[in-house]
C-alpha cells in the first residue's frame, strides 16, 4: 500500500471526497485529514489524525529501544567477561540491563512526543498557512478509484506519495469499526 497526500483549503470539499471514497469501497481507516483546525475537522466528522500520531513517539521509542538493547547487551557482556558475577551474582546485572532497556525506550518515546511525525514535517509550513492535508492509504486495486474521485475535485492538489500504515493495522482498524458498529 502507498499513501497519497493532497492539500486543500476547503474542509467541506474534503468531506465530500471522503464520502465519495467510502462509497467507492475505500474504508475510513485508510482516509485521514491533518489540520490545525481540529474543530472544523470534528464538525464535519472527517477522520482526523489523532494527536498521538501527529508526534514521532513510535519511531523515537523504537530508536530508544534499540539503544536500550545495545546498552543491556553491553552490561551483560561486561558481566560475562569480568569476575563480578562470581562475587555478587548475575541478578544485579540482569536487573540493570532491564532498567537500561526500559529507560532508553521511555526516554526515546518522551523525546518523540516533542517532535512532529517525520511524515508530516514536510507539511508544517502548509499547515501554518491554513491549508489542510488529506491523505489516503490505497493498494494498487484501489488506486483508480482514488484517481477518479480526486480528479473530480480541483481544490485538491497532489502533494506527494509516502509509505502507508501496515496493511494488517488497517485491517485491524476495519474489524474494530465493524465490531463497534455491531455491538449493541
């Protein structure tokens, strides 16, 4: 799947595009609107990007976890090649490794909360000027549908292509939506 980005200054037009895409078989989990006008997005019931996903917390947390794994392995290797475990045992080294892994992961995620998502950084200036970013995750079979709908809306300007959410995540979101609408 690929992610197709569009920019527009008209939230009402984006609302029409979203409804047309949904009627053509593109699911809500595949469609997102990124905007500084959160109230306008909510009034039109557009599928907005959650505040959590506007940050780089996941990517930074994963980087922190990698650093934590390296630090934990370093502690365990130090213990293995030193005589310290013979005197005090392995437990302090294992505990320190776990603490380092957790701390580095937490610190990476904490840093990520303060940084915009890397995929959205390219749109910071456009968003600051009052524009809105509309993006859709589609597979190759859905691409003609996306092109057909977006070609009818001249207010949407193509703004690039990027990597999408994993297919399994979109599938899970679709199943969750079905369950929520089915539950009494």
